[in-house]
């Protein structure tokens, strides 16, 4: 299992690496909300998923909640390099329209 790692690639870009699943999402982002607020000055904030190796429905829910939290903070948010697995899960769950893809 690869833990979820989040690094700040650029002032407004967050790179995720590892696995985005029910085991890893609990440690993934709660402490990073302040970083998102700071990054919001360099809108839009971009979440780059190019190094995500595995994703499940918990990962999809985590992203949807993150997007909701960003919207509540008036932060524009975009996903980049989204794995096909995540897109397929979003289609199956009928939430594809909620995910802002770049």
C-alpha cells in the first residue's frame, strides 16, 4: 500500500501521489485546508493526480468533499491528469458533472 502524499508543486498546484482509497483518505487532506486558502490567491487551485496509483469510491467521495469545501471558501478548483478509474467511478456514481476536469 502506498500512502497518500500531497506536495505543493507550485503556488496553486497540489500534486497527489500514492493511493487514494478508503485507507489513505483519512490522513490525506484535513490539515491542508489552510494551504488551499493560501493557494486561492493564485486561482484556480489545481489538484494534479498524475501520480495516483490506485483510487476507489472513498477517494472519489474525498475529492467531492474537497471540492465542496473549496466552493464554500470561494476557491476555484480544477483537477488535472485524472486517472481513468476515477472518471469511471464518477460516471457509475452519476457524479461526473461535479468533477471539474482540466
